[in-house]
C-alpha cells in the first residue's frame, strides 16, 4: 500500500492542506474543498484529544505540493490519502474517521438517490448519558447511526468539544467517543450533533 510518505499525523495534515490548496487553484466544486477543510479541522481536534494536547493546538505543517485536474480527481486523491493513513500506522480512530469522512464526502457530492443514507439510522428516541469536560447529563437520543447521533440536552456543549455518549442497547452498553459538530437552541433545550470517532463496549 502506498502510504505517500505519511508516518506522522503532521504528514497527513500537510497532504490535506496541499490538496485543499490545489483544489481551490483548480476550481473544483467549492463544496468539496469546504468539506475537506471541515474534516481537517475536526481531525485535528480528535488527534489532540487522543494525544493529550490542548484542544486548540494547531500542528506545524507545510502544505504538500499537489496538482488536481477536477472535482472527481480531487475526490480520488482524498480517497488515496484515506488509504495511505490506514497503512501508515496512525491511530486507528484517525484512520476510521477519515474513512467515514470519505464516504460522506462522496455521498454528498455525487448524487446519491434522495432519501438514501450511508448508514442505517435509528430514530426511536431513547435516553443516554452524555459526558464532556466540565459537565454531564442524561440526554434524549433522537436519531443515531454508526457514524453519529443527534441528542436533545438541557445544557449547551461547545462545537468541537470531545464528548462521550453512553447508550444502553439490546446488545449491551456502548460508549462512543464523539466530536460535537453543532449545538443549536431548540425551545428550552439544545439539539446537539455528534460525530462518532471511536466506540467501546
């Protein structure tokens, strides 16, 4: 497997920055570049959490020189980066998050049938425990899949906060490590979106 010279997390980010820059210069679809930059931002937060670094620590990297022809080539190159990360010995949660991000990016940009999803979603409300640095509460899970969950909470939780969602299911208890990707007021509560990057039983 071609790891593109990636041996450290910083190498991966350098390739992502270079790909974003090349995509902008080539005039690829704006949504594709914005999606990549959002993934990059969230991936840094996940890496910092896994590495015990301050949440807002920014890796010191130089963008890797890249050339992109069009949006399809951009998507293919991001796929190659994803494969490289899986073979480069990076943390499994980083590789897993990249893999699911690749699926979401291609799904959102390349005309999947309306109503289809990349993962089955359960929308039967259930209670769960949500914990984050400085707080915890019982929340109502209003939808969930293998990749994320939407919950209703009494308290707001900051975007890019790492949180733990513990759900009791028919097959036992599962504890998900998540990144908060949105937190919106809803009546007297908050609707919080969580992206899952690791799951433990």
